[in-house]
């Protein structure tokens, strides 16, 4: 709970039980999650989930992006990093390698790299 409280420190967010539940799930995850990934673990409807996610995004607590499967994925905003999305199986991985992409006058917060993951490449080559 202390980690969750630290996330909302200096924001305009009041910690409700629904918000704590969402943030705890994201805090424990090692990859971005969609609503479909976590709906079984939530005691709230879809509208409540998205209303809270919207507030988290406004307050810069959560990042989101759309993947190949047209689902929106969310994660707690930590240090900026890239994501790899497999165009074959739609698996999403957080990349620890530092991206050297820069654009003068822009602040890059998220880079999505699409291609074929190692597992799918292995199947193709077998």
C-alpha cells in the first residue's frame, strides 16, 4: 500500500478502493496489461475502470498504448522505455535496452517496436 500511496503523492487523486485495486495490479505486473487481462481480478465494471485509468493518465501515473490486437494496454509510468509488439502473436515485451531515438524539439516518452518475437521466429525456422 505504501508504494501505491507514493504513486499518487503530489497528485490530485484521492485513493479509493477501486483505484488502489487497479494500481496494485499494475504495480505487480512486469508488462503492460489490458482491461481484458485483469477484469477477472477487479470488482468494478468496465466504465469505472476506464474512468479511473483516464484520471491516472491525466496525473501522469499511467502510460497507455494501442497494440496490434486493437486493445489499449496500460502500465505504471516509470522510467521511459520501449516496447516490442510481435506482429504474429501480439505478445508485448518491455525492453530494457535504451533506445537511442531522438527528435530535436521533442520529448520521447514511449517507443513501440513491431516485429516477430523470438518464439515466433523459432516456429518459422523449424
